[in-house]
C-alpha cells in the first residue's frame, strides 16, 4: 500500500467510543484474554512479556503496542519490576463516501502488535500524556475532544512507525 493510501485510510476513521485507563500489574501476574476492542498501550514502567497471537515480545518502559479485536493476548509481568501502563480502548470504523452516499466498514490497521516507534518521538509522548491526563468528564465536548486527540495520535504514531520500519 502506498503511503498516501494508508494516510487517507487513517483520515477516514470515525470513533464511536474512547476509554482511557491506567493499570499497575501485580508482580509475576499472568493475564490472558481475547481482545474485544482496539487498544493503544504505552508502557510507562516495569518489564514483562506479551504474547499476541503466539508472537512473544518483551515489554519495557516507553514501548507501544496496538491491539486489535480478536487478538489472543497473554501478558506476564516481571517479579522485580511489575509493569505500569496506560491504555486507550477504542472502537472505530472507516467512513467512506461513494456515489453521494456514506458507508461504514471495518477498519484494519496496517501495523499491529509491538510498534517500532523511535525513542525521540516527544510529540507522540506529549499527545498520549494529554489524552490520559484529561478530565474524566462525560460531557459531549470532552468525548469529542478525546476522539479527535486519539485520531491525531494514531495518525502521528503510524507515520513514525512507517518511517522507522525498514523496507
């Protein structure tokens, strides 16, 4: 897929729900689940391992993961350095227009799992910090602001991932 194609697809995303969470795992704990929503996760401290559809990855501070619905996930945190992470759960569809009619379709990110994000991505770190530190208000304005900020974050994140991924 050409660069303009995937950027155009990301621009067509419509978010129906966005939830921000903070988690601290128990030392040595193992969690298993089949993922039901998209999730963007940033590890803020600790170490562990994460298996996504039988692909095992190490987990450490400042690493990013994008999980998709239906993904089988098993997470184990280190005994000495339990993981703390921020996670944004979201539901989205691609909104397209064809022959003067709008259509929705399931969205499939071109990259999922552990994201190859360069360590000097201050703009992305700041966007995530803003998103997770926002007020937990239920006003329509706050919900819309969160969706917009997540949309911007995903576009920036995928642009950095594409730049950092060798061809």
